[in-house]
C-alpha cells in the first residue's frame, strides 16, 4: 500500500462520507431556517413551518440512510426490477386524479403527511436497473439490439412520463444518468454519440414548442435585458452573490430572500447562502461537496464486483449532477431550471432521496479490495 493510502476495514463504512453528510445536513437545516421564515410567515401562521418540516425530513432521511447502509447486499440487489416497476406505476399515478398540480406541473403524489415527488426516486430506480443490466449483460452490452435498445427504451419511457407532467429538467437528468452510466459500463461510444445528437435535437424541439422554455433560453445570454420577465430569477441570484462579498452579510441578514429571490429556501438557497456567508461560506460548501464526491468515487473505484462499482457510481452521479446543475443555474452558467441542491435545499423528496443515495454508498463502502 502506497503512502497516503488508507484501507477501509472490512465491515466498516466510509466514516468520511457519513461525517460530511452530517455537516451538509446541518448547513442545510441552518439555511432553510434562515431562508424560509419570510415565506412561511406569508403562507403559514408559524414562521418555522418549513424548518420544522425539513427537520422531520432530515430525521427520516437519517433513518432511511442507516437502514440501507446495514441491509445485506443480496437484498439490495434484488430491488432493481421491483423499484423500476414501482417507479413506472407511481409516475403514471401522478398523471391521474391522484396527482397534485403545483404551478402548472403535476409531479407530486399526496400521501397525507408529505407530498412525494416521484422523479427523485425514479432516478435511483433507474440507476439500480442500469447497474444490474450493464454488469449482467457485459457479453452483449456492445451490441445494438440487445445491449443498447433495452436500457435506452426503459429510460425513454420514464422520460415520456416525466414530460407529461411536465418535467423537462427531470427527463434531461435521466438522460444524463443513462449516458454516463453506459459510458462507464462499456456501451460503444458511437452509439452514445449518435444518441446524444438525437437527444440534443429532441431537447431543442421541446424547448421551442413551449413559450416559457423558449423565453428562458433566449433571456439566458443577457438576463439583465429581461430583468422583469424571463431573466428575473438570474438577476436576483446575481445580486445576492454580489452583495455577499467576502465574509457575507451575516446569518439571517439576506435582503434578497425578502420576496426578491423566488424559491429562496428551495432551488436558489445557494444564492441566499452566498449573500449571508459570502465567498468564504460558499467556498466551504463547495469544498465539502468536493471531498464528498471524491470519497464517493473512491468507494466506487475500490469495488471488485462490477455491479457494486456501477451502483456506487450511479448513486453518486445522481448527487453530482444535481449539485452541479443547481450551482450552474444559480451562477448563470446554464438556463434556469428547478434543480434542488442535495442536502441543503428545502424539500422532503429530495432530502430523502439524497440520504437514500448515501445509504447505498455507505453500504457498498463496507466491501471492496481495490485501492484508490
């Protein structure tokens, strides 16, 4: 073993992953408490409404994380097809009267105490299926009819159900998961490049067919020229980042969360963090995320079993893509699209799904003989 390498003892999870998850959850709770009070006061009698709910979600997420982390691997491996079937059924259910429509999108199921956004869990079910398929079908994974069509068809059906809600961003995220998992799983590069071209053409067609998507795309290069319309979200996010300076305005001192910045406690909570904690605070969060992703990738690379390696890579990819896309949106690198920041944004479904992903990583980190 080379200097600087550490070996995870058999049966021991990656404690770094667990510790960083705890820190990120704590930061998330602190920011939801800070960013949501004004919104809660407007819609609820209790200014701590969103914080209390997020605290309950965090507790439930920790329980789910622990349960998955200690579940025998053989049991988890049997979940691929049942989880995929359940995802199909629940996505279909959102399109029936059982679905809940919010701001024109019917993406949730109301279970009484919580509204579940099924897409958050459909991502995990797709990863479990792809990890199984790409590992079990290595002999045919490079063929088109048997190695490409089945996973692409499964993903396409999930995407079509999401587009019916509509959830363009969720469908795009599933496509990215398929692309990167097939890339590391052995699918021929030519098939992936051709499918990427078709996906880009399809995305452009979907964007141009919907006026609000097209306006967002057109306002993206110069949001200040559309500051009162399609560019409003980005302009307010930029102002939040700019006013934060080096050390920030102080916890709770954000001005942009006072109904200037839409979804301040949800999709744009990082902008509030930048305003209140400044460059120093946002850098700490970026560093924590970076170390988390390094440890997660290390877990995947250490696995001798291909299915375990792909599963770890896939659940980590869910968190990586969500994190990168959220940061890219709030910083104006990509057009605005609602993507929550893992562990930090308000939302029960997102938080539970993120904890579920960590549970898989902790479970898989208990095995593996490779060094990374």
